[in-house]
């Protein structure tokens, strides 16, 4: 059962060293600012929890994994400061994932757009179902995936980032995402996906936590400047969202 809460839901269940962190929102598991703030703080909390060896990030339901940031909030932006604050939401979550002391495994059960692709890229390992296509549609409304681009580029390279972000109306299927390195494995059913995730996370949780921590540091080498970088990218998006082009593009979506 998916949540009906306007601000979405966020639950964590810790079992056998594995923190099952699940988010949800009635609008295709998108993120209003308040839910992004909760997710950032949850990663920070789990990072310091000695009972947690591995974090499994997942979303509610069997359809979309994540539709990105809240569209309702996007169309309501009226000032540059509000725009920067809005786009800083995902920046803070990505940095929380980067700085988290625990490895993060992503369970991707459906399509993923925009900021959701950034979340997947910031996972240390991601498994998906074959219906889990990805798309970066930002440039089609006059902005760009500036905040999440460093995380996506780090995982799939600048060539694949260009292909994904410039073909803004095109879905890339799960096997394309696997080929580019966004997904580690792709399965034909949710049953198979969950079976393998259980096996994989249980094995990870049985390993030396100090070794897992050092692996995490190695994976994220040369990203210590991201606090400043992603804030700068949020400011770029915050300015572009006020452009005439973007305002006109968003006008047809206003309620």
C-alpha cells in the first residue's frame, strides 16, 4: 500500500545489520522539500548507528522508483533564493549519501526520472528490474540536471551523461543503464530482484565493517569538494528556473 500523505513517508527498519530505508509519495514517489530534508537526516543518523552495517534504499509500490523533486514545488518558485533552496534539497541528500559511512545498496523497482537518477547514481551498488528505465528531462523545460550531474557522471561517464541528458524526451531502458554502469544487475521480476538483494545485502552485512568503510572511502575519492560544487549547481538551476523559457514551459503544468 502506497502512502497518501501530502509530504510523503519515510521508514527505516533495521534487521540483522541491514537498514531498510523506504521512501514514498503519492506522486510517483517524488520528493517535496520536507521529505528530502528527512532523507538527508536519516542517512546522517544511519551513518553513525553501530547497529547498521549496510543501508538498503528503496521506494514504495511496484511502479515508479522516483519521479524526482516535487513538480508542484517547482512550478511555484518565484525568487532566485527560493529556486536555489529548492534545488539544494537533492544536493544535500547526495552529499549525505556520499559522506555516509555505510555502503548504500539501491533497489530500483520501476522508472526513474531526474533527481531519482541522481539517487541511484549515489548508491554504491544498485540492482533493478528490467522495467526500470531512466530519463533526464530537465533540459526540455529550460533547466538541466546540474545538481545530480556529478553523481551521474561519476557512475556512467560524461559520454553517457551527455546522451541521457540531451535526449531529454527519451527513456533509456534498464539494460542501457546496466551497460553504462548505473545498475550492477537487472532482473526480469520483482521476486528475483528481491531474492538477490536479500542474498547480497546479507553477505555485505557479514563482512568486516572496517573494510566496508574503507571501500566506501575509496569509491568516493576526490569528491570532497562536492559540498561547494553542488551548492553552486543548485544556484545555477535556481536562476534558470526563473527564465522566460522555463516559465513558459511550466505554465501549461500549473494547476
